[in-house]
C-alpha cells in the first residue's frame, strides 16, 4: 500500500482542485498526526473540553511546506470526514499565517478547500462566497489553540483559490526536490 504522504495530489491549476488526506475530523477534540514511519495515525494532542476543530484538517499529499511537513489543508465538508480519508477538494483559498514560539517565527499557512462531493458547499468557489466572519473565526480558533501550546498565532492575509493552487504547486515542487 502507498504511504499516505506519497499519494498523488492530482493538482489541477485550471479546475483549482487537488487531493487531500484527512488527519483530524471536524468537531473533534483529538488532534491526530500521520506517523511518517508507520503510515498510521497517532493521537498527538487533545483540546480542552468545549473546544473542537472547526473544519476537517489534513494535508495535501506529495507536497512539502516551509516547515518540512506536507502542505496543511482545512476542508469544508457536509459531514465530518474519517481519519485517513483521501478525497478530491476544490481549492477556495488560503489563510496565510505566522506562528511564534520562544521568539522564533515560522510561517504556518493553511490551504482551504471544499470536499469535491458536497451538497452544502457545491456553489462555494472562493472564500468570499462564505460568511464574512469565516476566516476571522478560523484565525481566532488557531490563536486560541496556539496559546494553549505556548505559542502566538497571527493571520497575515486571506487569499483566493489561485494563491492556494500556487501554494500546492510550490509544495509539490519542493517535495520532488526533497
């Protein structure tokens, strides 16, 4: 079986779509990460009672971000997706962000997509198609989560689907080099 990080990402820059692997389902307190050696998902952390992940979280396979991990992706879907789900997504934007820990600053951008099979979000093509507070609320969640981890998180900008596709393309180029 192919390791999840090595699966094809099928980036289509014209259709603004790619594939994603889900690590952490929406509405869960448990944060899972893919173990690079085994290809299995392990429990990494637990959010406090009353706090949960606002979207399905995962990564774009066969990519590499600046932090050495695959490109992060948050996915809007009609139902919380399963840990390890592999799906097609339509790229709608990116949340560019910076995280600071012990004075060290690191980019922590996240691509945002919509599940390719969706009734609720089938008309969403861009972040502007969502409620105006959507990206702000995501930023607030990540700021609170970072504070729990002793970090500072700030959203730098929200950009559209073409920037998300560019980020995935750059991540795929980086992964091929790596």
